[in-house]
């Protein structure tokens, strides 16, 4: 929870129950600004000196902050400079996909303590709902043990390739999940706060904070992998839409014939330009064994006319999608990521050429920059929760 008062200063709420929120405010300030004296903390947060003294004493006792050094004296006792000690605690970040689960223990300074990849299901098998959950739970429990040896975890965040809302995975076709109460089930077993978020929203979050979208107020991140989705940052904030349904780009209808059949699992667009769609279309023209991606097609297109035609069709379909979302939300930047999208850097020029003169405002089309963006985004989501809700155990 973050409140703002005059001159943009952060303010504390006034009830006794928000002592932990005020402590979280101090921690967030030290993380953002670096080491500060108690006086500087009070000025930066708008908290009283007495409140800052009391809460920083508790945080020092718990080693969540440490005395970094003393500043030069201005006539009295030299003030101590306090520094956030992010190595003391951690979060678990999980990027859950249909083929692999990437999990990490990341300390509150953002450093990877441990990173590991495991198969979601045995090789060649299709995901089964219960099996996927059990693999995920087992992985989380193992990561919690690793974290406990060095920097106990304070929260867990899971990136999921599907529509999510308040911990519920409403649907994730790649995992065969429909109405999966993932947050609730994990909280019961892990006994920690658990946050569940759509993977493309996390891609958008981290690319906006530290990647290709830095400095933009309106940005769309398009992820192309097993499915196709978009994460929307509008007026500087992640936009989830009604019931968390914003950005389901894979369900764009491509042609009139698309209206003649239901799309209960994967949508029309992602059935064409997602991993499976590209693989099957490439196989039909003799490229690859059904697992080819757009990078393979781009390589083949140099000497193969059918491959070039398929690259052009892929570019057309993605350009249509970007054009349609651009005329609705008018982003400054469209960032392309995902496993398929990252291999498609060679088509960005073609997309912009197709859009120029066809829509009123053509966004910059950029490649995603942050490695492990969904995993890093999950970590940042969990850290945001720890700092704003402040689940630290304070004595007062």
C-alpha cells in the first residue's frame, strides 16, 4: 500500500495496525534510494522521527537493515547510515510452462541464490492437471529448503501461461488447467503468501521497468510461444481488464471463417502463429519435423520460396494483431518476446513496413531485452508484495 501526500512525499497511514506497512515503506525507500540516515528516511517517507527510530531499531534487530557506516558529524553524535540488507531474506520465483518449470530463489537485493530447471512432465507426455501441480509443489518445497539454509523465503510468485485472477487460474490450455485454485492450494502447503500471475503480464511488467519499454507510459508486450498473449501497460500501470481478461491476443479472430467454429482451447491467432501452428505449417511445406520455429523458417526462406511465403504469412498475421491492438490502446512501444517471438527478430522491419500508412500511429516494434523476463517478473511481483504488505515479523 502506498499513499502520497503533498510534494509527492510518501505518507503513512495512521492506524496502529499499519506499523508493518510503515516498516515496508522504510524498506522500499532504502531499496530505491540506497543507504540513508534516519533523518533522511524521515524526510523521504514523511514519517515522524520517533516512528522511524522505533521501526528501524526493530529492523536492525532482525538484520533486515544494517548500519552501513557513520556520516560526518555536524556537531553532535555522527549519524548512522542505514542500508537495506536484501541478502537476509528471499522470494521464490517460478515460471511454469507446459514443458519445463524454471524455479529460483532470489534474495531481496535481486541476486539469484539458486536457479534450476525441471521437466513439467516426462518427455513426450502430455500435461495432466494433477501431475503438473504435484511437480510444481515438489519443486517449491525443494526450493524452500534451499532458501531456508541461507535466506528464508517470504513469498512465492508463479508465472502461468493462462488467464489468472486472485490466485485462480481460470484457464491454461497448455497445462490442461480449467478453474485451478493454484494460489489457495499452494498457500495451504507452503504456508507462505502465494501470488499467481499471467506470464505475459509479467513480461510486460519487467520490460517496462528495466527492458525495451523503459521510459514509456503506454506499452504492449506480445509473447509468442506455445500460445500468444499480450501484456498491457497503460498510463504506467499494468492493465488486467475485467476479470483479468485483457491481452488475450491469441483469441483474435483472423478471418470470417473463424466465426464458424468455437475456440475452446487455443484461440484462432495462436493456432496459426504459436509454436504448434508454425511447426505444423512448416511441416506441410517440407521444413522440419513439425517442431520448426520461425527462426528455422527465416533460415530456410533464403533459398526456399514456400518457406519465404510462410514467413510472409506469419509477418502479415502478427502485423494484423499489432495493428488491431494499436488502434485500440495506442501504445508507444510494442515489445515482442516469448520463445517463438525472440526468434523472430528478423521480421520486425517487415511488421513496421506493413503498418506504416495503414494505422494512424505506428508504435516502435522492439525485441524483448530482459533474459528470463517471466521469472524475473515473478520475483519482482513477490518482492513488491513483501515490501508493501511487509510480512516481516516485527516485535512491535
